[in-house]
C-alpha cells in the first residue's frame, strides 16, 4: 500500500438556501482554497473526482457543469460519482494506489434546497415496489428509529441528548448551520414530525461544498498543515430492500470498519455521518466505539448535512482535527442510501 | 393473460419540483437582455469573452465578473437545417439553427436563421439579430426572434477557427 495523505481540506459555510450563487460559483473558491493550501501547484494535480447528484439540481448532466470550475484546458483526468464526495475520495485513493497519479482533488457539492429533499430522496428507492409507495426520507428514518427504540437500544431522550451534544459542539464550527444550547425537556415537549422523530432528530437541509486534496509520494508534506494519512479505507453496502434488513444494525458499517482496520490502533475520536440522531447509536455499535471515543468534534451531520458531500466533510473535519494536533488517530464515516444502506469507513492518523 | 407472460413494464408516477436560480452572472445578463443589450463576461486570466456568461471560464477554472457588451451581429461558425419535428419545439419545418460568433465574443451563441434560402446558409456568413418589438422584451433569450443575413462579405474560416 502506498502512503496517501490528506493534504488539505476546504469547505463553504453551510446554509439553508443558497440562491445567490450557482454550484460553479460556489465550487471555484473552495477548490482554489483546497489546492493552494495543499502546496501542490494546480498544474501538478493528477486527477479530479467529484460526487454529486443530478436529482439535487433537477437537471440531467448537471454534474458536467462542475467541470467548468476546474479549468479543464489543457485536458485533465476527471471522473464523477453519483454519490457522496467520500466515494469520490475512494476512487481517487484507488487511482493513487494503482500508481497512476500522485495527487488528486476531490470534492462534493449539492444545493438540495432547489427541490423538496424529502421527496427527492424517494427517487433513490427501487422503482418497482418501494418508490411507488411515495415514502419520504424522514418516514424511512422514523421506521428505523422506532425499530431501534423497540429493540431497547435507544430512547427518545437519548436521541435528544445526541442532538444536543452535536449542536453544542458545533458552536465551535464556523461552517455549521444549526448550533446552540438546547434543553432535553424542552426538546421532548416538541411535537414529532414523523413519530418518533422530532425536528431535532433530523438533519438540516444544507447547501454547500467541500473539497479535499490527496497527496502521495513527493507531494506529501508540501501543504500548510501537517499531512494526515489514510491508514485504511473500505466501503460496503446492505440490501436496498429495507424489508430485507434488520434496520437496528449496520452490518456494512461493521464490515467496512473491520476491513479498514478501525481497531488496529486506539480510536480517539470519530466523525460519524449520522444524519438522524438515532443513527449515531447504530454506527457506534457497528464500529465498537466505547464511551471513551469522542464523537463528532465538528458537530456532525445534525449541525449541517450538505447532500452529496456531508460524508466527505466528515473525512475533511477528521483530518483537520488531527492536523491541528487535537488527536493522533481517528475514524471518519460516510453514508449513502436510505437508513444507512451504504457505508464508508476511513481511518486517519497523524505523522 | 397467462401468468407465464413476462411483465414488460410498470408505471410509477413521480413528480419533483425545483426552484432554480441562475446565479449572479446569468441574472445580470438576463436583465441586460431585457433592456436589449447582450452583456457577456471576460475571463481575467485568458481574456476570453463569454456570451452568455456562466460566471466561470471553463478554460481557466476562474470566476468571470467584469462585464463586456457584445454586438447583436456576428458570423455563422456552423449550422444545421432541421427537417424532423421535435417535441416542445413549435417551429415550422424546415428551420435553420446556427452557432453564431457574436462580434466581441469568443464563443459562439445559439440562434435561428431566417429571411434566407436554406441552401444559401453557409459557414462564415455574416448575420444580425432581429429583435421582437421593445414592448415585448422580457427576461429571456426569445427577445431575439432570429438572425438574418447582413449582406456583408463572408469572414474567412481562418479568422474564427479558434472560436468554434
Ligand atoms: Zn480564461
């Protein structure tokens, strides 16, 4: 395995509704920032890969528009995943492991506010038996939360406490969207949106962009901040048929965690892409993270959940945490699909 | 129907609605168009002028913000005579679509050509915009009804071969 480091991370501030700028307007400064802080001249970036979904913009081939931000002349090597940017990072990592390139710019973007996200997310379901039911993303998460409560693995109170903790620590994250101090009794007095989920259990709808530069070989160590190494990375998926899964568990996260070597060293903290409060409980169990592990120093997806890049943001935030000397080793997680269907685990370590 | 008959299709009705905002460059350009002006943007890095502007130079990957007015006349860089009907296009067949390099712009702009025999349309031909009456101008590209020949001499291919 080649050493691959996260050389830099950049992101927008996440907002509910970015109507002023196009995606390209948003991407140009963020990738410019990521490249300049990586210390790698733009002309030496070997590969570009991004994650997005045309369903966010409601336009076919909307993802191609993002290439306008890259300066693709003379021609560049470029690819796209119709997934969270974390999977774009995985593709770039594979390309570096194959020895084809020594650096890559990875980014993800989404302006989910253009559509109605609960309904847009219905379109990812199988179009034969599940999609036609018209079930929306919050209702699916609520089925999972109810199953988890019935299994005795969490409670509405614990879910509220998870939301409170994430949004409290997010006060220190200048890019977070929903932050502040909340009281558990007041939250539990609020009505449910889809029982048992209340507003605080659900992620905000966030528009935004994040970008990571990966470095290998001689490019490692050229950046402004200390390189943070990817020690293991793996992604696995569970059935897209929700009836065919035990929604209270995440076997794909567990397997990805084992393959990525989560417990080959001490886990000091984890950035978990858990858009709904109860999903943090499922992920902690799947990854075997005890109470000593700090969860989501950034505030996680409950503080900002930019569709198609919230997972990449977890990796970037984890790398930033380590590069700043706040921890030596940690885990970043990204999810995609309904009810934690597909999961990526990335183990990060400082020098 | 026998139950051995394969199910060949199902219908899954679905509808999604979007609210699209085109960003600052397109908005400025559309507002100018509503005043009868074609306002593009110039790349600060390579000096290419883009009309319509997207806010970025795809060549350089940098933001474009400085406005440049381009002419409502230009040169045909390529064209097609369309003889097949298409859904949502309410034009009498045949019709001529063309890429027109507006004077002052560096990329061609899409337009229709009329007031001309189809076999007379040619690459290098000079054309000018025919606008709707001013009272009908709005925030859209249909303010220009079509382009027609100016009668000026053709432009040699060599002069626009970098702007196709
Ligand atoms: Zn340029």
